[in-house]
C-alpha cells in the first residue's frame, strides 16, 4: 500500500432536478485497498460511482485520480487513465460471443480490425480464463447463466487494466460458492496493488472482503471505518441493517388440507431446443400456503414459473383451482389470479412509478386502485417519493420494489415471486417480510417464492422444494429442511 490515495473524492454532489442524489460526499482509496460502499436503496451509491467514472457528470465537487482532477471528464477519458466500472446491470453485446465481447472491451474503438488480431485474441482468452469463462467463450450472452454474465462484465472491466475498479453489486444473484469465487478475484486485484470500490447488499460478503467501509444514507456519508465499526454504528443499523430476520411471528397459515390444491403441477417438462430445463416436476400449492422453491441459478425455477404463467410451452399438466391452464394466454392466466413478479422486473422504463402501478391495477375499480396504491406507498415509502420519476432512472433496489408493488397491485390470489431479494437492502427485506406476513393473515394471499437466499425463504415457508438441474431434489417442512438439506445451501 502506498501513502498517496489513488482516488480522492471531495464534496461530491449530484442533483437530478430537485433531487440531491449525492450530497457533499468525500472518501479516499489507496492502491491495494478495497473500500466498501453500503447504504439503503436509493442512498446514492451507484450515482456516486457513475460520477467518479464520468458516466454522469457531478454537479459539483472534486474527483482526483492519481492527483489529477478528473471531475467532469467524459467516461472514456477516465477509463483510459485506468478506471474500470462493472455495472449493476449487465449490458452485453448479445449478438457477439463472450470472446468477442471481451475483445471489444480491449479496444473499444476498432471493432472490425480487432476481430482478426491474434494478440488481442490471446489477451482476451487469458482474461476469460482468469475469471472462469474458459468453457463458454463461443457462447452468446443470452444463453449464459447469470453468474457467467457477471463474470463477463468483470472480464470487460479487467480488459482495460484498470488501477481502480468500481464494482456495483457483484454478488447479487450469485450463490454462496460463486460469491466465494468472486471475492477471491477481488482479493487478487488487491494483491496486485489495484484499488477496488465495492457496492453490494450482501453484508456478510462485503464485511469479509473490504479493508474499510463507508455508509451512505440519503446521499450523505453517515459512517466510515472498518467493516465491523460501520456495521456496529447505531444509524447504520437503523437505516440499513434493521433487525435480523426471525422465524414467522404470525400464526401458522390456516391452510385447507381437503379439496384439490389451488395450484397443481404434474409431470411438467420444458425444453429449450434439445436441453431439458424442467424435467418431470410435480408440486402442489394449497390455498393460503407459502411455498418456497429454493435452488441455484439455472436450476429451472424461473422456467417453471414461466410455464405456470403461460409464457413458455410445456408438457405435463398445470391445474389451477381444479381446471387445466392448457391453452390459456398469459393475460388470461393473470386475470384468473396468478401473478408473477419476474426476476427481470419487466418494468415500463419510460413510464413513471405511478403509471407502472396504475397499469398493474387496471382491472381494479378506481376506489380499489387508489386504496391499493396508498397501501403500497406506505409499504415502500420511497416509491411515493419517487412516484413521478420514470422507472428507468430508479436505483436497482427501487426498481425491484416497484416490480413487487406492481405485482401486488393486481390483487393476485397466487403471487409468484422470483428472486425478490435481488438488490434489496437488509432493512427492505425485513419490510417485505412483514408485508408478506400481513398480507397472508389479512387477505389469505397464497405465495410461491423462488429464492436462493434461504435465509429469506426459510422463516416464511410452510413448505419447501429444493430444485436441482430442473428436478425436485427434496421437499418438506422448514424444520426438516434445516436437519436434512440445509447444509448444502446455507
Ligand atoms: N436520472 C435520474 N433522474 C432522477 N433521479 C435519479 C436518476 N438517477 C438516480 N436517481 C435517484 O437518485 C437516488 C440514488 O440512486 P442510486 O442509483 O445512486 O442509489 P443506490 O444507492 O445505488 O441504490 P440501490 O442500492 O437500490 O441500487 C435514487 O432515489 C434514484 O431514484
Ligand atoms: Mg445501485
């Protein structure tokens, strides 16, 4: 570690119209240091990173890189000085292969030429190998597993040999072993003398990795120190960490044991080309039940949900309330009461928060719609504050909250939640947890949850299914899960 900071940010402010997203922020990072940036959703973490990188020009303040003022320079100039950014959302070139994507990052200006250069090819292969993409070099991004997409983003940032790497939510959606592998890569950057600014909501992994942490709230720095010091801070606990998730405080749901299940999936198979993504899956969900499907990325949870929602063709039978869903359109299935909140969010980016919610509630009477919206704004107050903002510009966690709120606007009988914890601050997870409890006890909502975050799934679930390679590998009650299957997943 050298003494002069590599990056020094002072009094950084970023306004969007009337909103001050970052307010007088200051911090410094030295070479060979990993600094964690934590804070609730919408606290300005991604905006601060984008200002450092020049993707968004700061409104005021100073950003010094190796002693040189770079605030206001365009992103490509800052990149050339040695700063790399790994975005919260991947934006690959979908028609190019993984290898080509990395090559483009190596020399962004000369696309046509480089596709033939051997030296570039060798470099790109070496980087791919290093981040663990060796086996998928010739695949196109849309066919990649989620973790591989994140690896490719990291590879693209590495291609520029950055001295400072800004990484936004590298762990979101990764399994614990993938998080381990990513953490190792980031530790390697440190031992090579690079500096890393890391944003993530996975508190455990951030704490294990960073040398220091800065906590933000409403655009301002509220704490700084070692990870342990920051996590102990009273304000940080209140606004970010909340309490720990505990086992359901509510009465166990009154689940009707007689009569047919509300949802009955029997021997369902889904193929993508030759690959069997879901193989002979059977499961039941009873009225009022909370059923969790746990399993790694790519295990087939989303595909199964898409089959239930009528979005992909399947073999086998899916019955709802005793009737087959075969031949029904996704819209008709949603009207029948099955509403899916997709992992990919599927928001209307150019519409405002309010408009997205209104669309979700378009089948409700005006009074119902207004009531429901008010309830959801109480649940996620930040959505009320941002109600006139277009969805595209929301922070990662705000978008996730909006997707969940929009699904709830439809007053579903069965709510399918696919990875709702992605990108949410611990304190928001707690809010969501409580809201789901409340909804179940007051409205009899039935929930089918897909999660790899078992800590979130376990306290809620009446029953769990473990999905592995497109099959159900285990099913049972949470208590038995902890005894029999938890070790492999926690
Ligand atoms: N272009 C924009 N126009 C208006 N508001 C914006 C714009 N970009 C961001 N914001 C707002 O600025 C605030 C900070 O957003 P930012 O993305 O930096 O949050 P974050 O700390 O990264 O949150 P998360 O953890 O949810 O990703 C948010 O409330 C967001 O809605
Ligand atoms: Mg963010």
